[in-house]
């Protein structure tokens, strides 16, 4: 682990953190679609071909590492290395709110299931929970001894899981701010935490090249997945809870059985590390982003390609001269993808 406590969540080259994206309406460039007459801020995407780049947001000074759609797909939250987080209107780029409360890089963020809260996790060792209606902080989670690199709400919104450079994952009460449970069996920093759809289990992964499945009530370790040969950046449950998908610096995304740890399929095709791999909400597609600056869409069943999106550029900040796509996110209806990169942009694509 690096002495400064920097976590590698989606890039092995720089042990990168995440902070906020300062987005304004003036930062919307490369918009491929006109706004409909009489409908300010709305664009008709019904006839846009698959794989078409809708627009690019550029009002950002450092590497962008996380992007997430709101429940109604009308807003996007994003984070970067500039120590802020922002929520902006998806189709206009207008900033709704900029978060500047963190004192270091913001490494992750997540909307609550009901869309009323946003949690931001930072290298400053805190998670701040925000009321989306007023943008006032309602709780701050403190207890990790190093930066917090991952945050996830439970499916019912009553708990939050976090992963940290301190090699632990914790479960919290978001109302009281109390830590309820600590999982400490990873041998290095924890890059990602994810709840199973039924809320009973957590999948976590990290720089020890492993992914774990553990009980969300007792912290009992149930399965350790060891088939990756390098750092594992993300772990995501399938919508039916029967499979786990992991992405790794070893250049693969892998699908496996969370009950047995058996590998079910290995997705190959990216050049370089794969920083994220996520399911579509209907479970019919997998999207991944990688060091080769592409976003790829796959069939979960046989790995057949269903899309290959290019447009992100090499370069970025000093820590990431080669560039990488750090994260991708599906809209709730799975018709669009957003991707964020070290080239300081967020791209939105028509699926």
C-alpha cells in the first residue's frame, strides 16, 4: 500500500481516488442532438442509432472516476479528483448542486434507492449523506482509519456499506451514523463493496487480488474468489442475485457463482486493465470500461460483443498520462450509458 493512503479503485497505474465534477451548462460540448422545440432541456433520442454518442461534458479539471444516474434518469451525479462532487441535469449539463464539503478527493458516490439521499465517500476518511431536496448534509459517517473508496446503500435503504484503504469494509446506520459491523479479512485495501439484491450478503474486492462474499448481519466470510491474477476493482451482483461479476487489472471481467466460487465465464477483449464491469438492470447485458479507453457491451451468457464505444482520449492528469475509462453506468431503462474517464470528460451514449 502506498504511504499516502491512496486507493486504487479503477486504475492500477495511479492508485486513483475520486472527487467531484464541476459541471455547468457552459461545459456541455459535442452535443449530437438538438433540443426539441418548445421543450427546453429535453432531447428526442427515439431515433438515435445504438452506439451513438449523445453528448460530452467537459467542465471538469481533473480525472473523472465515477458517474451515476438518478432513479428517474433526469440527473447525473459525478465525481473526480478535484475534491468536489456535482449533480447535474442529464440532458442540459446544468449544475443542480456542487458539493465542496470534502477536504480531499471524493472517491465514490451513491444515490439511495428511493432517490432522496446521496452519499459521497472521500479520501478524507468520511462519508457524507446529503438530502437531495435541500442539499444539506444530514449525517457524516466517521470511523475508517484511512480513505473511503467505496459506498453502497442496502436495497431497502436502511444501511450503508463502505470499503476503505484501511483494509476493512463496514456497515453503517445512515440515520444515526453508527458503525454496525466491520469486516476485516481482506489483506489489502478494499476497492468495492456491493449488496446482494436481497440485502443478505456483501460482495467486496480489492488489491489482494480476491473477491469475498460475506454475511451482512454477522460478517461471516462465506466464499473467497481467487481466480483473478491482479487487483480486483469492482464486484457487482446480477439482478437475480445468482452470480457475481468482477473486473480486474488482469484484463478480464469474470462471472462466478457466489455460493461456490466457481468461475462461470471469463470476458476478454479489452487491452489492459478492466476498471469496471456492471450489469444492465434487466440482466441482459454487461458493460465494461478499461485502460484501452473503450466501453464494451457483452452478452452475459456467452461473452458475444453487443457494442464497442470509443471516444475517450489518451491523457489526463499527471498521475494518469495513458488514460482510462474508470466507470460506466446504465440508465434505469438500460437505453443509455454514461462513462467517465481520466481524460476529464463524461460521455453519454445511446444503447
